[in-house]
């Protein structure tokens, strides 16, 4: 049954098909669905996810509805297994992951409101003598560095090959013969000034100007022209810029920004972000909202599908660093609220009857006596327990749902990895 079918059935039996009552019925249906899922410890429906890795990139976003990974992930190109390892164990044994190849471990880093943080190449501009610039920073949860050779001659620019989200250190092999500036997040010299070296300075951290993180403006656009009255809210951290020049006054400043949508026309923020915590829409949208770092050629930050006002996106890292291979994985879906009439509860169809049954009981109690779900269940505890037992038997859930014959379903929020007694790598079929 769909959400619309359940709502209409309950409303017709109640004799009240008003919008306000319909909205309340939807709330009760969702409340009962989540309550049943919690009671039976429902692991979620099984789905397939896919990752197209990029050579040398460490961290990737999983599907937003991932609840728990059914290990192992599979490297499609050579049918290799990828097993989960706790972040603490990984960090204690590999402080600076640089090896590339076929991944054999993945680490869960948490849920984020974005798929990827803004990143930028750095632009060095000067008429200096021949020197080398060494840059250390981070991107995609990975420490990274690059040595850039800067030639002498007329005014020219040199651009790093790598992207950086944050900058930790910039060192020169010699003092520049003329003043040297370093910019980020743009194609010209009027963008964010990360560092500046005088003819007597070789370390950005101790220079007169200082060393700052880059900050990128972000742009939004909807796939629907009707989304002209929506507002996108962005929270995160970024630089405080001078109103006169592009110089940075301070960085790592907390920022809350609102961007008024213009439908399917691109709108760019006035604020700049180094890292983004969350992105949300003020109300349900008609189309799909996409956010990218400015300029538009930069990588996607997040995509919000219609009716979804925000996302919690699981982020994982792979080791060794993938070299462009495809990775498939199975997972149990996390339960999400039903929002539109065509939504179906993501549970076995036989459970839909019980969701509607108890939602209707809750609606009747609310309509007549202003009672809630907990009160209805408390009053009818024996009947509720019998139905829960029936649902558990129906779904075949009689033991820990995280234990699967022949493998493990690893909850991505778990701090513990699989032990040798459960790891199929330690025994044969």
C-alpha cells in the first residue's frame, strides 16, 4: 500500500477528509512505521550501491539512505573484497596513507550534510627567481602535498596540479626576488589571497601576511523553474574577507548563509566557505537542487532531490587509495519518513496492513480523546505485542539482524570491526 492509499482509507473511515486531518494521519502513519521498525529491529530493505572511484581520491559519499553495509564491498574490476576497519585502528597504523591500488579496507567517517567539501588549486604569481614552493594541506579527509616549480622571467602564474580544501603550510626553497602572492578559488589574481611573501620571507606561517585557508562561494540551481520562492540555507566555516580587497582578515569563521533561489537560473552566494556542515531547503521543492563550488566547473557539493529538505550522507575512505576502479556494495536502507502519496513503506508488503491498523487506532484515539501513539500502545499492549511477534516471524527476524550467514552486516556507526570468528576470510564455504 502507498501512503496515499493508507491516508485515504483512514480518513474515509473517520469521515473527515480535511487537509489538516490528512496531515495528522500522515504523521501517525510515519510514527507507527518507525515504532514497528524499532520494535522488531528491522535491518531495512537490501539495496545495491555503486562508487566510481577517482585515481588518488580517498573519501567518497555513499547513498544517502545507507543504514548498514553488508560486507564485503566488491571491487568490480578484479572481484576483490573490501572490509571495514575502524577509523581508530586505521589511524594508529597508517598516519599518512599514500599507497594506491586495489582497496582492501574502508573506514566510516560519519554522516555529513554534503557529499564533498569545496576544494581549489592554488595560483602563485610573481616575477621571481627559480624557486620551489612546497604546499601541505588536506582534501577529502586526506593529507596531501605538492612541490611546485616557479620559473623566473616576466609576470607569470603557476598553478598546482592538486586541489586543496585546507592549507597547513607553504614553504619556499629560497626568498623570491619580487613579492609573491598565492590565490585560490578562481581564475584570476582578484580571488582569495591565501598567502603573500616579501623578498625576505620563505615561510607563509611566519610571514607578515600570514597563511589562510581558501574559501569558495557556492552556487545553487533547481531543475524546476517553479522553485523561485525557495531559500537554501548553508552553515559552515570560511574566511572573513576585506570589503576593499580580496585579502583575508581571519579564517575558520562560523557562517550561516541563506541563498534565495531563482528556479532553474544559477544563483551564487555572497559568502565563502572552506568547509560546509549542512545544506537545507526551507520547504519542499518541486525540482532537484544542485550545489557546486564557484566557479561552476568545480565538483558537486550536494544534490537535494525533490521533497527532501536536507540529507545525511555517509562518508567512507578507502585504503589503499583507489586507482579508478569501480566498487559495488550491498546495504540495508535506513528508514525515512513517507512524504508523498506514492511513497510505499520500505518494509515487506505484509507489514503494511499492521502499519495502517495501528495508525488508524492512533488517529481514532487522537480524534476522540487527544491521545498519542505511546498511549494507544500502552492501552493495547497485549495486542501490540502479538502483532510485533507476528511481524518478526513474518520477516524471519528471530536473532541479531547484524549477523548474516556467510558474512556480516556491519553497522557503519559501529566502532568495532568484524572479529575473526565472523570474518569469512578466516573460513571456507
